[in-house]
C-alpha cells in the first residue's frame, strides 16, 4: 500500500468500535483483520503515540487465526477449519485491553515500567526453562 505512511493510525475510539462490532457479530473476523492489516503488516511501524492502539490493532489483526485439527501446529489467517479464539475470548481480551488503557492513562510511566518488569520476568523464566531442559 503506497499511501501507508500518509495514513494516520486510528484512535482508541476507532479500534474500540471495531472490537465491539466484532464481539457483537456486526463485523466479521476477516473484516477486522483486513482493517488492521495496513498498520500491522505495513512497511514500517506506524507513527502512533498511543501504544494501546498498536496493541489493539495487533489483536484485531489476529482474531481471524484458525487451525486445522489435522495440522494442530499450523495457524493461518481466515478460512480455517476451527477458529483459534472464541467470541468469548475476544470479549475477555477487550475487557483486559480497556483495563490496560485505564492503567496507562492513570500513569504512563508506571505502565511502561510494569511492562518492562513483566518482559524481564518472562525472559528470565524462559532462560531458566532452557537451562533445565539442557541439564
């Protein structure tokens, strides 16, 4: 898409409206994926000052993932035999995203520090698991 860099990222309200439409069934999984694709699959990171918008776009982009029971390790976008996530999971993720938005809005710096701590903890746990597997 040649106009990607000229296309501003959506607002929280826009991604929220798409997410709600997906949960209610007014928007298909494939349509949500297609709408989020320019920002998620674009040639570079969109210039977006709100990290929660980027998070929401990634969720909307991936809600059409499907699996084939014959190949359980393989996921693809759309047209699968079984959806990877249920509508209930979309709704739960939306509630968590809204709570995350509230936390970010109350203290962006604390939110960032919390995210970094979680990432470090995850990386340390992965390293520990790797050492145990190699022993």
